[in-house]
C-alpha cells in the first residue's frame, strides 16, 4: 500500500480565515487556498508519511468528521491536486 508524504523540500506557512486556509510554500514560492479537508490532510503529512487509511483516520479524528461519511475519495482528490503542485507524493514502501 502506498504511503503519502510531504515533499521534503516543502516549508509551509499557514494562515486561516474562517473555513479556508492559505498555505505558502517557501521552497517553491507557491500559495494556495485550501478547505479544511485538504489543509488537515497536508498538516497530517507534515508529521510523517501515512497510508491513505491512516491519513483518513487522522483527518477524521482531527476534524471530528462523522463516521458515516466517506472521506477517502475526497482525500485522494486533494492528494492528487497537491501532488500535481509537487507538495506531496505517493511512495510504495
């Protein structure tokens, strides 16, 4: 199972306004706006590499997301977007 991890060169700076996050990556100069789900996913990966299952559990816990809602597809969409920006990548252990 693949583990997602933050790009080791990323240096992230965070600001929150209501339900939105603005994230600046010092190493690339990129700034992006993220919702709570994408921000929580990226914050979790700042702590270390996680499988999708581990990431979903962490995000669900951090955001107190209802167990009845499927998060994995939404997290994957966010990870694919972040991967396209070069902020995260999937690696097979």
